[in-house]
């Protein structure tokens, strides 16, 4: 055991005092304090190390957070700048009241005011009157009643085209519920409003036009009809919409023609044609249809649009005009033009079927005397009555016409022998035996009749008519009130 020894000589005595203590016992207190100091130093060092470690970690995290915030800020700035609407935020806080704290680039495109002009300034600095005053009035209203404002404004800014803008203004609240900021989103809706107006106009035209409109999809399934369609056809929309047009009650009468018309439409883009349909009540419809194809940007068929115009009245007018052009206005029987046409058709049929026919030329006896003594009005009445009696003497398959004046022609088709014509002539003479009562006058009128037979007297219509006329004059020369054949009927037989 190591000891610490101390020696001391006594001055007055012949002794040396010796004191000894083990090293451990002597240095125990020192070692204890040293260990305490070392523990404290170690603890302090550890704390310092932990502190610096924490600070380092926090610094790294802070740097990362700052980087993230920077990235997020850039992202938000990019996002805000690329929003098509103009976005602005203005402060309502004391000290910065009314000043812009955010403005995106789209705001420059809309109002001509970008971040460079707006940030740090007020509306009075960047906007002209009266728009600045309007914005400030909106601010007062929003601060008094903090809720989203939905505003549509017409702006006519200097150096820019007049436009229509949709403003959405919203409050941004602070911690104590006060309005700290006002955010405004401005969207240029000029073109959208124009398109809306166009759609509204198109819708009004669609519903108010007098023409029936049918819109179908690429499969020709009806998707829409207008009110005029129901008025014209009698079919309600629910009876047509959702059905393929060719299978609907308003289907085409001539299917083959409809298919060919659709092929032309798909090839050329549009087609026009006269078509026939049937109303819901069963009455026929004459229509003029204009059909067109509507295609997508890639060229695929999107819709078929058909516009039906009612031409029933036009067709009836056309029929009446044709009737006026082909019928005698006084008697209502075919006029000279239609009579010649029917005579040519009858001659072709007789030639094709190897049949005979007779052409009868009829002229009234003494008609001029009626006009001279009783007047032309009575003469016209006589011609009308003569036409009626002549029609009663022939078959429905035969034809009658007025050449002019008091001259009439009858075409008897499919006669087997001249005697057939003789029977009709005798029937006419008998019908004329009774007086005509005309405007209070009893008028006796007789007729002279000439007959030409196809093919014996000729094969051309003009030749037959001429020879019937010659035969009629022979009847007049023979004393009137009788009929004559151009050729001897015994020889014809």
C-alpha cells in the first residue's frame, strides 16, 4: 500500500514525529472532486453537443422548409400567373389600406395592369375614373357586409376594346375575424357572352321559325324537333325524339329515294329535294327539304339537320295554274293546248295497242245569232251548258275539249267499229233536242258533227282533226243538226 509519510523533529525533544497515511485516503477528497468536475464537464459537453446537433438539425430542417416554401411560392406564383382570370389581392389593414399585395400577369392581359404597375399602389394610382371609384365603392360594400360579391361589368378602358367582365370579390379574414384583404378574380366573358347571345338567338330562331326542323345524331336518331314541326305534322316531340327518323311516324314514303338522298347528303354535305309525307291525321304533305350534315373537327358525322318547308299551298297553286293554263276558263273543259296533247297521247296508245279511235269535231248551229240577239253573256252561258251536256254523252275514258268559239272536239278511244261513234253522235243530237234555259231565255241549239277514224282516215293527230273538221262542214252543208264521217262508214266497216 502506498503511503504518504511526513516527518518532523521536535525542537525541545530528541524525537522525530512520523505521520503516515495511505495515498488513497489522502487523495480521496481530490479524486472525488475531480470526478465530480469531470462528470459536470462531460455533461456540459454532452449538452453542448446535443444543442449543436439540435441546432444543426433545426437549421437543416429550416433550410429545407425554406426551400420547400420557395418552391411552393414559385409554384403558386406560376399557378396564379397562368390562371386565365385576372387575380389581385389588396390590403385592408391599417398602414397598407387599399394597396395591392398580389397581382398576376393575366390581369395585365385583361385590364392592362400587371404586377409591376399594381404592387404597392392603390386603385387610384393604376385605374382611371370612374372605374377606380366603382372599385372603392365595392370595397365599402364588402367591408360593411363581408360576403362574396358577384359582379358583371362593362369596361371601356382607354386604348382597349370594350369588354364584359365577370368579377368575383371575396374577403380574406384575419385572426380576429376582421377583413384583412380583398381578393378579386376578373374574367373576360365578352366572347362567352357573344356566344351565349348567339345561342339564344339560334334557339329563338329554332323555336319561332315557320319551317319544321328535325335534328338527328350520326345514326339518324332524332334528338330535337321545333314547335313548327309539331304544328305542321301534328306529331309531338315525344313521338319522334329518340327514334330513327326512317322508323318514326314521320318516315319517308319513298324509302329508296330517301336512301339515295341521304347518300348524296353524306357525299356533298347537303341536299335539297321535294318530298312527300303524311300528317298525323292522315292528310298528305308536300314538303321542300333542305338536309345538311354537321361534322366534328376530325370529319366524323355529328348531326343531320333537316329543314322542311310546307309547299302544299304552292303545289295547290301550281296545280291551279296548270289547270288554268290547260283548261278552258269559260267551260272548264281542256283547252286547245291540252286537247292536242291528249289527242297525241290517244294516237300513241291506239298505235301501240293496235286499236281504233274516233275524233269528233262539233260545231254549234246558229251560235252567232244567239250572241247577236241575246248578248254575249247568254252566249257564254250556252257554251257552258253545251260543255256539260257533251260530257254527259261520253265515257270517263273519253276526252272532250274546246278549240275556241263554239267548236268542241271529242276523242273516243278504243272504238271497235264506226257504229260506236254513231251511237255517241246520236246521243249528242238527242241531248241537244231539249232547249237550253239561259238567264230566263229558252234557246234551241243544235250541232253539226264531223267524224274521222284512226287509222283509216289518218294516223297523225293533226290530220285526224283536219279531216273531222272537213266532215263537220259536210254535215252543215247537208242541212245541219246531223253528223258525217270523213269516209263512208260502210266502207270502213
